[in-house]
């Protein structure tokens, strides 16, 4: 595996409101644990985080010290279904909590 080839780590993150989200963090370097730039990929309705797989390598080619964080909304992809109705405001609150937990410092780019 070359030093420039993107590597990922996946996990389920438990948010303070009880929601569990599936996330994948992509990077080309394990040296930069606290990146200066994090791209957070937000998929659309009816999609999943896999939508972004084709652009991860080009992003990290141009920004080799950045991290790319993809995630599945609550009830989408590998994230479990919420136990009650889930309005758009809940998804926005999830994104806010995800940023606080996974990218608390440095610049953000939302895709």
C-alpha cells in the first residue's frame, strides 16, 4: 500500500441524543491525527455515504493532510433506524453533534 493510497477506519458513533451513526474516516496519513482540514460528506435523501467513494481519492490527492469523513444519516445505509419520527431538524442536530465529536477543531468543508 502506497503512502498516498487512502485508508479508512469505520465506526459507529453514539451521539448525545441516543442516535447511532455509521462513519468512515479516510486519510492518506496516520501522522496527522488532528487535521487542519476535514471534509464532511453529507449524502442526499435516498442515498448513502457510498455515494462519495469515487471522489475520496481525488480529494486526498489535492489535500493530502486532510481527512474525509463520510457518514450515513440515521436510518440510511448502515446507520440504524430511529425509534421515533425523525424530522430534518433532528438530522441537522446529528450533523452538529457529529462535527463536535469527530472534527472539533480545524477548518471544515461540507460536501
